[in-house]
C-alpha cells in the first residue's frame, strides 16, 4: 500500500541516488559522532511508523530509517520494496542509556507493531516488512529473548519476530528520513502510521519528549 504514495517520488529520486556501499553506510553513521550513545536496531513493518514512534521518546537522540538483513548491493528502496531481497525495512536507534534502557526500547518496539504477523504489518505484505531484532551484543540478545518470552502470553498467536545478530545497517534514501514529520497529511501516514504512533504515545506518555507532549 505504501508504495502507491511513492511512485512520483521514486521516479525522481532513483535518478539522483546511487546505492550506498557498506563503507559509505558506516561512514554516514560514524559521522554523527554518537560515541556516548548506545544503538538498537529494529524492524517492525514500515520504517516510517517505527522511526516516528521512537523519535518522540526521551533518550532517543535519533532514529534512522534504512535496511538490514541483506546484501549491500541491494540496499535501496526500489529493490527492497520488490520483496526480492533479503532486506527488511529497519530503524537504527541511537539512545542515551542513562535516560532509557534497552529493555524499555523493546517494550516500545513491541507496542509499535504486531509481532505475531508473519512477513507483514497491516496492509504491507512481504518479507521486507518482517518483524526482526538485530542485536549488537549478547546482553541485547538476552534482553530480547526474555522480553519475547514474557510477552508471548499476551498474544493468541505465536511471536514470529526474528532474532538476528547485527551485521550491517544501510541508511535509506534521504526522502525516507523523518517522513511522518515532513508529510503529516500523506494518506498512508494518517491511516496507518499515525494510529501506531499514537498508541506508543499513549502507553509511554511519561517518556515523551516535551515537543511530543505539546
């Protein structure tokens, strides 16, 4: 469904953007100089929804939309959206562990999407929308395993979230970044993203940034 709103944008952008190599992606991220921050990497359907859900949370310095799980040569939207790559739409979150911990980020992640939907989220269908956690160390892995075991009883269906070691993250094209903020009246944003964002906002009202509370 989301692709319907991007036909014009893609036709223009594909002529301007080349594929990012792994080294270019790493350089883009290191340039942010987030040495004092920790990193979480989540996939839960459309990255517009997940990015905006986390951007409103205190302790989150930045949430970046991108791709993970596949080859660097296929880490661009026109290929990922076809469903023929191993990538899934993913969000990399840079957070201050002194303000918010990884376990709370997991709570937000599982609130922002339905982890029992296999290879889809709502109207978006395909492996590129699968639920996945890319853990950066054994501690994150243990937190994720524990969290999924705790949450399973809340669902009638099985949690199908993949738990994978982090290998690489490839930042998505510029027009995907802050998409909800830049296009608040986009029909997809209004009908699909906004309910998820508001759900997180309601459940984690005590953790919202000031601008998100206003």
